[in-house]
């Protein structure tokens, strides 16, 4: 039988463009913060899982070398945007199965090294060669959603406005100044109906967790009740692009594993790489029925103070998206919420939190990966 697993220490850096630091230095900040938060001696860490999409070879070893944490079992993970959350899944599994009692999980990325343009794309993917990159995919899905269920670009703009408002209370967020629906709609077109402010910004940053068994649990520990990961299913022919199949499937497994339903979730961090994505995920995660995602936005239910606050951190849209760090940073936010330490963005009475992180796209599949976690206190 699996043992309970707890997040006992959390740490993260502000998400910024960190031109004066290398990736190892960025990640080291988060590691030191997580160990300090837990009051835990680094020499008692039994294994390390390090996630990064573009960190290069042996990143974890480079991070730990200068911290004097060498000679421990270490696994480096690449799983696109789900790299960090995939690292957590592996660490969680190891602790749950009794292999270790104290594991360090790291998610980190430095995207500023690619300059101001897009990150590298896989040119052996025929959909990429035809221009079907992420902004185009989510724009086409939004168009189809409008056709099937109604809605306007102004509805999507409300998602960006909400998440920016939340980010105003988060010192680690990249963008914190408030924006209006009119400003979102007037920002540079990217792929109709998406404008620039409906798309997540790149960032550099890192987040780290100390996860433990009951042995090292303390009064501030938060239980990770469920951890699930899955990959996309290849589909040909006509596909309903308004349904995020991989998230629907992963959510079902996660809820069953945690012994809860979507109605039990008090606060959630979801993978809002685009404003339209957040709406799709409301439905895929069971927060509302298919076709009712925009109604949830309009009602204010997903804002802080609403029935189910989503992305109180500011989400990818405002906090920023340093790929491999994102999934771990989501956990940091939920742990702070469940501890009651989120300050002005605190969701009152939060006891159950959910994180959702998808990774990449690949021809013929919805996404390459999807990782979800349920945390309780």
C-alpha cells in the first residue's frame, strides 16, 4: 500500500528575464529556499529529481555541485512544459513506495538564452512545418468553440484580465500591472482571435520542493493525495478540438486516485498558456459542463472570492511560463494556499487544491503529456 507523501518545503524564484545568471544559479536559489522553508539539512536529502525542457545534459548535477549535494541518486527529466511536474510525479512515486523518506524536486528553465523570438521547434513534426504551432492550435480551437457554443474575443480577454489581477498580489509574477478587456483586445494580434495579452510570456525561473514521508512531516506539511501522469492518444480523422481529451482522461484518473470529485476542489492552478486554454480546462477538469466554460468566466466564479478560484498566482498568462519550472511553481502556489500563507491572494478556507500541467504538442495528438496533482490539508 502506498505511503502518504507530503510537501514539507517550498521555494521559488521570481519569474523574470535573468540575463545575468545561468540556469544552475537560478535553480540553486529555489533549492536553498525550499530547504530553508522546511528547516531541513541538505545532507539528509536522499534523492533528487530535476525537470527542465531546455536545460541541457546533466542539469541536476550542475545545480547540486555548487551546493555540495553530490553523490545522491539523481534523475534529470525532460517532458516539455510538464518536465517539472513529471519530476514531482517520479519523486512522489519513490516516496510513496518506500524507496526514500526525503526527496528534492526541482523545476527550472532559462528561456532568455533563446533571445526574444520563439523557442526551438521540432522540424521533423509535419504539423509544425505546416505552421500548426501552439498559438495557431489554440486560436483554431477557440474559433471552433465560438462556432459550437458562442462567445467572443472579449470573453477570452476576461481570463487574461482576471489572471493579471491575481498576479498583482504575487511578487514572483512577471507581469503585475492591471489590464482591461479593451487593452487585451487592442494588443498585437497573434492568431485570430488571440492577441498578445491572451498568450503567456516566456520567463526564466525555478521552483523546488522537499517532499517527504511521515518521518519528516512537520506542522506546515501539505499532503500530495494524488499524482497522475499520462501521454496523448493518437487520433486521425475528425477530432473534436473543443474537448481536451488528455486532460479529461488524466482528471478522471486523478480524482479516482484522490477519492474526490471536481466539486471538492477549493482552488486550482491550471495550464493557461493561452486564455482559450483556461476555458477548455474548466470543462475538461469537470468544473462545469461542456460548453459552459465562458459562463464560468463571466460569472466571476474563477476569480479570488468566487466559487472556485483558478490561477490565484496569476497563471502562466501573468506569472510567466519558464516551461520546466511551471508545474513545480503551481505546487508552490497551492501549498501556500493550503497553509494559509498566500497573503492578499489567499483563498479563504482552502483545504483541497489541484494542479494541472500539460506538455508540448505532437502531430496527431492533443498534447504530449499531462500531469495532475491533488493536495489536501
